[in-house]
């Protein structure tokens, strides 16, 4: 809702992979990253950087939310054990739904065999 997000701490976010593949019972580890919307001349980076504090949710293949995935102690790596199937990860700005939100959401596919 704030059209100044691009100059005020905004970022496009992603996971470190577009798709993850693990075996049933294995622990999935992933990271969230951001690409800042401000220019390098204004202090932005020209590459993706790790970002901590994103709220990550696990969805089934019908996009039904299953659970929130808690962060580990470092705040930027996550671990969660899942059963066989196709799932989706969605990381959102913890301030989503408010005028203070500045981060575009990240998505990734998770395939568990």
C-alpha cells in the first residue's frame, strides 16, 4: 500500500533455490534472500543478500496453509521435516498487511519422495 517501498527499505525476496527435493523423513534446510530496490548509488547491493526474520509458511499442493515454519537460532535458516508429496513454501514480510510492509513475498516448490 506504500508506493515509496522502493526507496524506503523495500526488497524483492526469494529462497536460495526455486525448488527443493528431499526424501521423506529428511530435514529440509533453506534460506531466504533479498534483492534491495534502492540503487547502488543510494547504498543498495547489486546482489542477493541473506535476510532474517521472514515469516515462512508451508502449503500443500492445493495451496492450503499447513503450518508456519519456525526459524532456527540464526534467524535466517529454517528446518522442517515433511512427509512425501508436493508442497510450497511462502515467505512473507513479518509486517505484511500493514503500511510498514516493504518485502515482496518469496515462493519455492518442495518435492518430497
